[in-house]
């Protein structure tokens, strides 16, 4: 008889600093619809489905939200109840594969849950008992708690950023589960919270991160080791478990796991200055780009990344592009449903007078006045991702407009989402590969599709709600370098 394995996901990356409110706006699918949504996709659940064909997979619930502020209890509590009820209904089961993002915060004030992933895993554990395997792939930007490590048999963090190994880590969890069921493997986790929060040097294809990931793989190749995770953490959350961490999983050898975790922690700590660097403004980055002469140039507006919960409507780069009178320049994207609606009312070919962006918060800069031509419109902004990230997944940017003032093109959208690839822009008659200057509201995920043809990429710092230097932290659970230079390993 096939082993019965329950699958699902609860996924949210929560900034406690953004004014953007949260709903389950990415997916809320249950039962068979989970197969329809995720089969063949580069997602953790897609990986479960792909590698778990020899199991009887029982789909529970996939509740996923775009990164934003804390998820209200009114949305979280029923979702968890539904997940747990589906799990009870699925009994008897032989294992659970549950994708969690790892940096969720729920509620506010007295109702706040600082560690929803630990809360979810404890609740799932209560239903399935201590013996049933519970395996959890996590984002590389997780704030992992001791409770999470205690409740799961294995926490497996992604190893890439841009995170192109989503399905692969899902498959890895399936394979660990299979070895537990068939060969009596006993995953034993050492959880090592690091006294630091990772800086901007996160891209795993480049140094210094490349060496860090190579080191992770070297430890993984040692006898007795099942998996090693280097988790960079998610710093836009003022919660006690915020920070980077390491997990080493061995086969039933806690001492060995702890030894290797401490070894990797020391290695990271010895190089702690390497994970940080100062960012230029958009104007400074343009000057650097002209000097270097490698085009097309991409500016990453990383402080206004919707993927980190930011509103996606800051105007620093737009203002810089217009003032510089650039030709063949584009901004992907600016979240401004109001401006998109004005374009729709005017129609393709019309010239519109608009105040663009900076509507979510005064910290996002000033709205920029534009006299722009409407080039293309879309009611729902529907498209299919070509990947590598999310390849095969259907996307929606909501009411959208492509406008142009002089040589500067702007894609106005209604859904807060990063440009993971070029497909949406192309449906809006804008081919990023024909541009000389491209601004993306994305920290790194855009690289998966854009880096192969970019001349140069600059991360830039412009005004936003996520202005690193000024974030008010009050509730951190440990000293974190570089916020606190007295932090010690
Ligand atoms: Zn991430």
C-alpha cells in the first residue's frame, strides 16, 4: 500500500514596518485545487508533488500571501483551523510535508503571534503525535525559532538567492521523508541562532555568498550529514526571533550536528564584515554606469521591494530617470491602481496628466507629476511566468497600464509583485531587453531572468518605508551585528 503523505503550505513574509495590509492574496486553495495550482511549477509544493509520485499525496490547504504587514488574526486563525481539520480528516497518515515561509507575524498588540510558524508546527504536531514525520522547507529569509526546530523533524532552508531552488528543496524534503519511512533515517537537528543579520551581499551566484554556499555543501558531503542550512534571516520584523541562523541535520547524531553548526557559525562570524556594503543613490548609480559603459544597466530599487513587504510605489528612481531625461528607460513596476484607472479611462493613445506613486506613505517620497502617453492597458494584468522563478505559474498584476513620458516607460500595476521575469512587461508591449536603463522593484529575484543579459546591475538606496538606518526595533531577542557592534558569537 502507498504511504499516505499530507501536503500543504502556509506562507507569508511579514514586515512589521510597512503600512501595507495583508490578505491571503497569492493563493488560498484546498484539496485537489492544490494539484491544479502547483503541479509542474518551480515552487516548494510543486516539488512535493513532483517527487512524491510514489506516495498517496493528500492535499490539505495552501494559504499564501504577498509579503506585507502582519496578517490579521481573523485571516490566520480560520486558515490554521482549516489546515488542522483537513489533517484530522486525512488520518491515518504516514507523514506531513508543509511549506512555510518562515518569517510570518500575525496580529497586533496583545493578540500578536511573533512566531506563527512555531505556533503552526506545534499545532500540527499535536494532531499527528510525536512519531509522524513532519518536514518543512523554508525560505532563505526565515526568522527561525527554537520552537520550530523542536516541532519539525527537518527544517530545510533554500540554498539560492534568487531563490530558484524552491521545487528542489521541496523534493529534498520528500527524499528525506522517504529515507525516514524506508530506511529508518532519524533526522537530528542542531539549531544555531547567529548574532547577526545579513547585509546586502546575498546573491548566492556571486562572492562572497558563493563561498558560503560552497562551504554549506562541503559540510553536507561529510558522512552522517543529511542537510545544512544557512539562513540569512528576514530583518524587517521587530520580533524576538529575528536574525540569521544555521541548521545542521545529521542521522541521529546531535553532537555531530552541533559541532558542524558551530564550525559554520564561526566561519560566518569571522567574515561578518563581508556580508555588508554601502549602496549608491539612483543618481550616483547612473553616473557609475555611464563611467563603466556596460549596458543595459539595471538599478535594483531594493528598499521598495514588494517582495519584502514594501508598498512598491516609491518614486526616487522615477524622479531621477525623468530628471536625467533618459532614453530607452523603464520602471518595473510602480504600484498605483489610481493612476492605472486614470489611464484606462483615457484609453490607449491618449495623453494623460498624472501624479504617479508615493501614495502608500509619505516615507515613499513625493508623487511624481507626469504628462504621459498611454501605450498599453490590461484589465487583469494576466500572464504566465517563463521563469526560471515560478516557471509555469500563472500571474496577475491587476489593472495595469504602460505609460511613456519622453524616453521613460513606466508600468503601472495594481498587484504588489516583483518583476520575476520579463513576461508581464512583454504582454504590455514593453520588452525590457530593448531598454538601456531598467529599474526593478526587486532585491535579487529579478536576477534569475535579467542577469544573463544585463550589462551591469546596481543595488540602489532610495527613500522608502524600509529605510534600513531608521527602522525602530524594540523587541529583538538577541544582539545582532551590525545593529549592535557589541554582539558576540
Ligand atoms: Zn526569500
